[in-house]
């Protein structure tokens, strides 16, 4: 990410990545691994079949967690860099 992107945009990208990646992995791994499993599989094979499902569920939960984080009251906190006050003072000629 470039330094010019705001924390709001970065958080939004993380949320989208968590939801899309988590749900895609959940659908693919849930169908291909868990549904096609056998009752005669060893315990390690069963754990390895459920590992992507658990990982994707944690990823989706992380997306919901990021979505529930509070938003600053001042919208400029999202779009201005941390040293914006110093930049504004320099442009005013002070």
C-alpha cells in the first residue's frame, strides 16, 4: 500500500479480503474436503480436512471484527495523513 492511502481504505480492503477469501475458502474446502470425507479416515486426515474450514471461519470472523471497529468522529482523520497539520501550516506560509 502506498503511504497516501488512508486508514479507512486500508481497513476496507482488509474487510473485503477477509470476506471474499474466507467465504471462497469455506465453500471450496467445505465441499471438496468435508463432504467427500469418509468415516474410515484416520484422525490426522480428519483434522487436516477440517483445518481449511476452521481457517476460513476465523478469517470471516476477523472480517466481521474489522467491520465492527469504531469509526472516528472526525472524517478528516481517515483522509488526512498524521502530519497534515504541519503540511497545512507550511502551505499557509507560516
